[in-house]
């Protein structure tokens, strides 16, 4: 067990886990925020609370959102964030009165909102119209999407299926541009362990629209054996929003393990990446995605991993092993699956706290 998890778990005997949903006064009731000084360019993504969401799933009737919009806004506010990147499904209700309540809370907290939506909603005007209406009611100008829900090397077992996927989304994204322009909504496509950086740049360059850009994730393309800084350099001109994270790697028999870690404890050149992105756009949101979970397996030494490429890319492997795996973590990467849900929640809460402090005070976002 590493020092971080030891400290977090030692605290479990001294403090009770936060009840879910958060015990925060809503619907007009007020309280002083935990953090008084906010960073308007710093945000937190709803994907940073998987443990909280899992616990809420166990305790919340299925007809209600797992962690509601108001609870998540207050959570982000308590960590000093000025931006909330929230899943569309977290809204629960989309009637006008409820949306006015959510917008009022955002305005009272002086916070901006981005919505994470399913890319499939871009496939037609009919499916996108409800999103556009909600975005307008909430004052949202930016959406985050991911074309692939899983990971390229796990989802596709043959080149043909990957090519069909790629062809479909290139067409959908191209055809969605007039719709996004009409609604004046910018979409950031995340590099979600699907597109290589050059593949994503090719798509965005071919469409060449200010309404279609990138949600630049700092760490995902490590799973595709691409260096984080090089990926960001390529995607930065198209950046609409971001996923700030730090990553650690550890070699395994068939490849390596990959894990999000507290900012400043991994191998990601965070300061250089933030400076690079902010040189391109001074107002670009820097949105934390700290996923507290077990490490991911990246089996790049297997034939299955290379099924969607013409051949095993030995040059890419050599660059990755030399530039990334050579800086691998010695101690085991953090695991939470063996913890009780309550102890896992303590770890997640502490990860969010420490990451927010690092982002605001060290990275100064």
C-alpha cells in the first residue's frame, strides 16, 4: 500500500463517510462555501465521482438521477471550481421550472456549466433538439462527447469493425456541423482511447469548423502508446475544453497498468501542458477528471491489441517504452476494489481535495 492510500485509509477509523446524496441545503437555502476563493478557469468533471455515483446507485430510487445536478454543483463549488462539467443525465428533470432552478444556483455561485452528452445524440436533429433546448435554458455553450464508450483495443476484435466505426463517426461529425452552428453550440470530442492523435486531427481539420473541436484529455492516449505532451501539442489548436489528470504506469506481463493518480504524483508534465494550452487559448477551461478506480490493463504485447492497425507498430512501441515506461512507478498503483464502499469514498474525497488544491495553487488554473 502506498503512502497516499495509507493516509486516506487510516482516516477511515477517525471519520464517517459523507452521506449520499450530499447533505447540502438546496432550493433557496444558503450556506457559506467551503472554499471562498474560486478559480473561474478551473472545473471538475462528473466522471471524477464514480465511487459516489456507485453508492448513490445503491441508495437512490432508479427513477431519480444518481447524483443530482444541484448536489454536484455544490460539490464542485466546495472545491473552488468555477466550472461544472456535468453529465446530461444528471439533470434528471428537464422541465423549464427545474432548469431555471439549476441555472439560478449556477448564477448564485458564479459558475459556468458544460454538458457531457452521448455522441449518438449528434446523429439527427430530432435526437439533438432536446439537448439544444436544455443547453439554451442553462446558458451552456460547450458540450463534451466521446465517440467510443469503451477502449479501442478492447472493443474491436478486427480491422473491419474498427473501420466501420471510424467511417460512421467521421460522417456523423461532418453532418452535425450545420446543426451545431445553427444552435451555436461548440462540441469537444474527447480523445477517449479511440482515436490516435493524428487520426483525430485529420477529422477536425477536414471539417474545419469552430463548432467542432477537441476535449483534450491529458492522459488517455497513453493507452494507445502515445506520449501525453505530443498528443496535446497536436490537439491544442482544436481545444474546446479539457480533462486534466495525472497518470502513473507500471509494466505488466502483457503490457502495462495505467492509473489516474493525484495531480503531481504521476509522470504527466502538467505545468508544461497547461502552459501550452493556455498559450493557445487563455480562457480555455481546465477541467479535472480524477477517476478513483483500479488500474486499467493495457495489453499492448498481445495480438488482440493490434487488431485495428495494419501491423504491430514497433517504432511506436520503442518510443513509448523509452519515453514513458522507463519512468514507471515502482510501488503498486492504487487499488480500491478491495475496500469497503465507505472507505473507497474517503479515498475519492481526498483525491478530489488534493487535486483541486494542486490545480488551483500549483498549476494556478
